[in-house]
C-alpha cells in the first residue's frame, strides 16, 4: 500500500493555504465583536467624525483676528467714510446747483468752507472748539465717577434697583434740553448750569451700561472671587468691573454721546459774555445773524469733534478690550 505524505507549513497548514483568523486562539470571535461594538449600532468612524467636528468648532471659536499692516487697516477703515463724505458733498452741490432751496438758505460746500477759513484766519476757531471740548471732557469725567458709583449700587443692591432702576431708564430717555430751563432757574447763567445739564444727560446712560454689564457676568466668576477672598472693594476692583468691562465700555460710549449732545443743548440756550464762546454759542450767533454758512460751519465742527472722539478714544479702547478677551474674531 502506498502511503501519502503531506508537508505541513510552520503553523500546520498545507502549502498554498493562508493563515485564517479563526485559526488563531487570540482572534476575536463574532460573539466578542458583537459584544465590543458600540451601543446603538455606532461605529468608530462616527466617533472620529464627531471628534473632527468638535475640533473644527473649537478652531472657529478660537480664531482671533490678527493684527493687519497699518496701511491695510487705514485703507479698510478710512476709505469707506471718505467715499461716503464725497457722495454727500456731491449731492449737496447738486442741491445747490438746482436750487432746491434759495442760495441764502442752502449755501454751497465752497461757501461753508470759506466761512470756516475766515474763522481760522481770525484765530478764533480753535478757541471755540477748545471751550466746548474742555467742558465736555470735564463734564464727562464727572459723569463717569457718579455714573459708575450709581451703577454699582443699582446693580448689587436689589432694593435700590427696584426703587430707582426704572427712574434711571426714564431719565436716559428724557431729552437733555428739557433740563436747561430748570438748570437756569437753579444756577443762573453760569458754567454750573451747563455742567448740570451734562451730568443729568450722561450719568443715567453710564449707570445703565454698567448695570447691563454686571447682569451679564457669569455667577461662576463671582463665586470664584469670593472663594479667593475678593470681597467688598477688592471684589469690585478685581472681579466685578473687569468682568463687566465690555458692557461698561458700551455705556461709556453712550454716555459720551449724551454728554456731548447735552452740552450743545446747554450752550445754545445759556449764552452770556462771561461764559466764553463754545460751538453751541457759535451756532446760536450764526442763527442770530441769519448767516447760513456760519450755521452750517458750526454744525460741521460739532459733528467732527463728536466723531473724532469716538474714533480716537472709544473705538481703540473697545477693540483692545474685545481682542484681549478673544471676542474680536475674523469675519
């Protein structure tokens, strides 16, 4: 009888056979694979997709705007306003050319520029601007002190908020010019009248802005501050005000706008030789002389000063605060 010999491979397989996963004692069985599969029929690929999605969302949230070259920043920030000003001047010149109003009621841009040039050559233009700007700055600083203290008290003391919170909102909506007659009766034709109107116009806005900022603080920050011992004045300085800073800055911007408007309203009415001549008095003098180029020149100066303070002071401050908190993201 002939014997049949077989040659086995290293693992006991015949030549040409490939190792099977089921031959290995360590290979998982179908039952083991089913037991280790994610619950609900999920797969490893679903988990990877979810992790990628979370990473993408984190990248979007942490995309902070990088500093651009100053030429590019200047072009992106200055070019649109310049174009808008050019459009307004063109429309103004067209209205003058087609006599939408008689020329003595609607002068051309060139006539207004000539009026400004005359005031400049007289050496009085900067004096008018400085008188109003110094009054506005001093009144605004006093408003910041009073508005900050009042806002902190209203934000942190429930009884005070219930008592005077609605009054603050009502005062903020009250036109500043409404205070001028009362201030004249109280203080006469003096600087005190002007500053009183400025304070009454700006303090409610600053206080309400701070209250809104405090209301948006996470309670976790306040508890953490108390845990490390930041209570009382230290808590206000190191926890409360820094956490409420974005809302506080917004209140300061609005407070400046209200103080500038209040100042112009007061200067229009409170006019005396001893008070000096600000932009409001300059505007009123143009009205008395029926000089429309003079009137429009004063309006233009008031507008330029208000916008200049906003762009040079508050806009950089707001950008710095937002950038430091990672809130200034790429569009």
